[in-house]
C-alpha cells in the first residue's frame, strides 16, 4: 500500500478459530485497530459466532478458500469452485465478503488468477512466520518489527498452530507501532 502515510495493514489468515481469533479481536479492540481477516470457509461454517464477531467489530473479511488449498496442487476448476464455496459460506453467515482473495501459501497459477478476475488478490510484504514452530517468539517479533514499513501488509495467523508466537508478537507489535503514531487499517 502507499508508503506516504503512517498506515499499516494487519491481515490474519486461516481463521476464524475460537481462542486465537478471539484473542486477536481483543487485542485489536485494545489498540483501536482495524484489520482484514482472510477466512477459510470451513472455519466460518464451524465457528459462525467467531465470524460474526469479526463482522460486528468492523473488520474486513476476505476469501482464503474453503479448505486452504494450494493453487499449485489443485486443478483450476476445483480451485475456483472451492473459492466460490467459501464465498457462499461467508455470505450465508451474514456478510457478503469484499472481493479480496489471498491464496493459501501464496500459491496460485496464472490460469487460476485469470478465473478469479473479479477478486483483488492480496499478498503481503511482511510475513511474521508466527506459525513456524522452530522460531522463538522473540525472533518472530524482531523479524516482524524489522521488516515493517509504512504501508506494509503484514500477515499473522489466527490459528492454533500459530497461537504461541502470535499471542506474544501481536500485542507488542501493536504497541510498538502504535507508540510511533501508526494507524492500523483494514484493506480497502
């Protein structure tokens, strides 16, 4: 995003999941921050109350496929159908998702991109690596802080796998950049 203003764009992949997503929402509220949640349709189906809280608290939502599919390993038609299934589930739960899409693992083919032309495909420039079991939470924080610049799109994960590092890094990340006058915004 534009580096001209002190805005950061936090994004969360793989939820909604009870526990981690609720922690994220509490921290965002504490910091008066908005964010974008790239939701897995099956998690929306399993945890509609957590999904509803994301919506009610004014955050943006985007599509992350129904089953967290890798575009490199999935035929085009099956991939596009899985994206559509995620949209239907999100809409069924009360929110027509913004036409934002993040491919799981960042893996998508040119043909899939062509078939998903109605979406804005959103990647990132800061990957926190909060899901990496071999990375200490302190190293995760240091790397995330060092990589972030005005306009950065930052990826955290609101998942059980990432919970240990994310729950340490996110509050400190919000406090660090909040104290420097940055605003945290949802993707437009």
